[in-house]
C-alpha cells in the first residue's frame, strides 16, 4: 500500500495554554473551521459553534482526545476576488493536521512533557488581558527543552483591558526575545474587528455568522504607519536567516512576500523566531490565519532530524528517519479510554509503517502484540485506518501490555526509542469507596486511570489493607477522584494528603552479618559482608528534562564482588532480594530508600545449613545496620512556588513563606502586582490556597510544582519519625 497523504503536508502540533487562556475555545473553532472547509455554505443561519459542538458531542466528539486529525486548506488557496471560497477535499493545498492534546494545569506537567515528545510544533495561546502567566512560563520551558518550534496567538483581544502590545512585550520579557509580530490587531476590546498581516500587508475581516468568510482588504489608513514599522522589524529579523537575503536587504532590496515566508519558516523551524498572531477565538477572529501559519511555518516530520534510539541487543545508538522504507518504529505516548471504541493506545510512527491486523514487537517489554484495528479520531467520527506511515499519529485498538512510552517496532530490526521520563508522585491519600459494594469497581477504575497517567499510582497499605493513591499534587488527586465519579460511577472518600517522604544515606559504611540458627535438625546459615555508599541522585533526562535531582524509588545499584565462590552463585539473588526488601521498608520512618549502592564483598557458607532464606535475612539485617551507620536521613519533596499578590501584601506573604521553611528566591514586578518565587517543602503547603485567600482578601494567586527532594532538617525529621512509630 502507498501512503495516503504526502508527508510534507502533515503537521503534528499541539495547542499549549495556561488555564483559561482560551485553549478549549480555540480548539473548538479549529475543529469547526476545518470540519467545514468543504461545506462552508452549509452553516445554517443562526447556527453557532456551540450548537455545532452540541451535535458533535452527541456523535461522540472528543476535543480532549490525545490526538485529533483534521484537514485544512489555507485561506489564500481558497480565496478568489478577496473572499474565501469553499473547496472540496481535492484542493492540492489541503494539509492534514494531527492535533495533540496538551493540558494546561501545572499538576499535569508530566502530560505536557509527554506530548512535547511527539509533537513537531505548537501554537501557544495567551490571554490578551493578562499576557504571560506562570503556567505559560513552565510550559514554554518544557517546549524549549524539547526544542519545539512555536507560534504565539494572543487571544481575547475583544476583552475589556486587552492589549496586544503589553501581551507581546510580556512574551519578549518573560519568555523569549525571539518573538516577533507577524500580525497586528485592528482595534481592541469592543472595537476589535480583524487583523493586519505584516507579510501580505493586507487587512483581514471575518464575516458570516461564525466568521467563516475571511475577507481581504486594504489596511485602514490609521494603521498604515504602524504596519509599515512592524513589517520592517519582521523583515530585519527574517533576513538574519540567510546571508544572501541579508546582503540584498542591506543594499535596499526588500524580499518578496514569498521570500519572507520562506525565511520565516526557516527561522521558526530552527527555533530562532517565534511569530506572534492576534485575534479572538470567541468572537471568531483570527483563528483561520493561525491555521494558515501552522501550514506555512511549523515543520512537517520531514523537516526534523532523525530520531535516535538504542539497539536492545548491542546497546549501540541507532537512527530512524521519517521514511516509509525504513523498518517500523513507533512510540506509544498515551493510553485513553474511548466511549465508542474502548481502550486506545495513541502512537507516533517514526519510521516504516504498521498495518491493522498485524503483530508488532514491543521492544520495551520484549513481547509481541496484535494490533487488531487502527483508528484516527476526527471531530465527528473514528476513521478506520488500514496502514499508518512514518511521521503519522494514530491510535491502536487491541494492545494489552503496551504502556505509555513503550517502543513498538519491527522484531527483525529492534530499537528502543528514548523513554519519556516522569517524576515520581509526591502526594498520597487514602481512598475508600462510599459503599463496600463499590470496592471492586473502584479497583478497576483506579487501575484504568493509572494506566492512562504515569504520574498517578495506586498501592495498598500492607498493614491496614487500605488503598492509597499518589500523584503530583492535591489538585491532581482531586481531579482523578472526580473523574472516577463521573466516568466510572464510583463515589469515594479520601483522607488527609500525605507527603511521599523518602530515605537515603549521607555517608558510607561496611557491615558484616551472620544469620545462624541451630535448632536440632537442619539449621540456618547465611553470612554476608556488604559495603554501602551513596549513589549520585539521577541526572536530568536528556530528551525531556525532568526536574533536578528527581529520585526514583528504584534508584539502586547492586554489585556482586564475590570471588572464588565464598558464597555460592545460587544464593546471590537471595542476598539482593534481602537488600531490596529492607530498602523498600526504610530504616528511619518506613519510607522507601533511594540512591544507594550496595557491594557484596565477602561472606561464607555452610554445606548443609545454608539456604536462600538465611541469606535473605542476613542481607536484610546487614542492610539495616549499614544504613544506620551510613547516616540515614529523611528526604522531602520541595515545591517551586510562585505567588502573585498586590504590593501591600508582599511583606506578609514573604514572612509567611519563610515561616514555612521556604527559601525566597526572588521577586519581580508583574503588571500591577508583585510575584514572589520560593522553594517550600510540600508538607508546609497543604491548604495554602485557603491561607493565601484570607491573607490577601482573595486577591492573591499561586502556582506550584514539584522541583526536587531535599534532606529534612533534624528537628522536623524527629517529629515525623516519632509520628510514624
Ligand atoms: P481554556 O481553559 O484555556 O481551555 O479556556 P477556555 O477556552 O475554556 O476559555 C476560558 C474562558 O475564556 C471561557 O469563558 C471562554 O468563553 C473565554 N474566552 C475564550 N476565548 C475568548 C476570547 O477570544 N474572548 C473572550 N472575551 N473570551 C474568551
């Protein structure tokens, strides 16, 4: 089979926004405009996007799907005599969009990181009244880390208080000096009518009840000077992309619109320019031109470098290009339950192709699995797909053991693509169904939710038998409990949030331990000598950076240095098991230990009495003693906190944060307000939103995210340890 769509006409992108900037509204408009590009005349008089959304919803639309496919023919390719015409699907300028979902809330940064990995570009949406907000900064940083080309869309320019210029400046100041105006708005607030494109030097108005008819016109007289000035700025920036263009420009030759577009495309793909667009999704202004910019400036999979992975047999690095002729390789990036199709595994193909009904090799687990069907989610339907080619995104039905970040590939040419790294959860709560009868249903629901979200974990308290859920923040867990109610009909009570402490050591030690029992008959004999030292905390991931010093529960090393069989080989695994079990139990307050290296250096055995159990116990006891000697300490999650308050509350806020063992890292002006940055232990931050509200008469706002683990000060640690005893 041949690919159904030329790869240069594919765009895999995401819409990134902080909460409330208008991501949902913009996405709805995108689906609306792309869904009707071939039936423009059919919008019924008075029909609104909401009506349309309502109908689509009945048909099972999922704007929260991990990836949605739609098609877009750029406005100019459909324009005749200055008015956009309808086209059928055969217009050669038609492009396929795979829009990848990226959540806005900070508690879901893992989701953002995950999506960054598979998208090739992004549209970042800003609120034209508030400009850059804390979450936009965090998400921007993740996009920087993953080298994702971006377009900026300053939305809500119809709102009272909206300012394109202030928002644009906040992008320059707080995100990147590489941003540059590609448009300017015509009017603001109630007078926001349309936009001016600084490349075509035309004005655009959006007519028809849904703004679906884009009309091109001359720039209004009063905006001509501004447009000329900002166009020159844009041109000066784009000619930096090419020496010949720069020289021609310096000699007074202005590049043509086509040349400017080509240079801008080059700059955007190299992450050297972030063009800025204007509009109002709600008032149906500007969105179509942003889609045109996606086509013009964001990369197709062909514009990107090859992906690298490792050969699971040799450990050598290998590359895969976005080519149908290379062996199949794909990354599973999201598991999601679809009300119509069941469990879906969203994946991106990096090379080769995969056919529905075939078997794929999961190189992460080493198992083969059958892809029973492949679907693409569109606004109004789930399209069955025969074959998916390099560079494309689709969802598989039927994969049972494939989880987020697993690699699927050709068994004859195996590769493991770099895994997506996620931080370990830092908060946990006990959860109990309202009725006993729901116990089993709750188990199923929690397992499904944990499959979808790698930063959400479910465990059982071994002593009490209670279920414990863990995640990245209080809100993260609240939302999951709420989803359980809405999607699985299970109502549950939760306990007080608990901090996920860890334990580690600060020094090193050496311990010899014998476990011997002689009670008539066969006795027990295990004898080990171990050296314990601290492992450097895990480094940052190279692909998607994880917060500094993230410690993972399995960060542990076991070295067997036994020579001459002083302990027979068959007992070595029992020694490691004993060590691991002791590590999981901790030595101070029962929290799992991390960042420890154990070397088994010596020991002895007894012909009759030695057994696996004896070595396990001997090793376990040795570990506990060694950990005490190596100065065991408690670790706690430290959150990166940003609080925004009016000036008059600054003193109270910083005083309060310092009282919470917080380190104030900096302060700055934020419009009319002040922003405080601090690192504060998570245990001190529960319920902080309520405190903040009462301290600032409801005028403060805050965000926080997990940053790293740090040692708990001794006096505080003593209380925690005492409480656990
Ligand atoms: P999300 O949280 O980023 O998905 O934001 P939504 O799309 O849900 O928008 C948040 C709120 O802003 C909603 O009440 C929208 O109606 C409103 N909104 C979105 N876009 C615009 C816009 O362009 N102009 C105005 N005035 N309001 C908007």
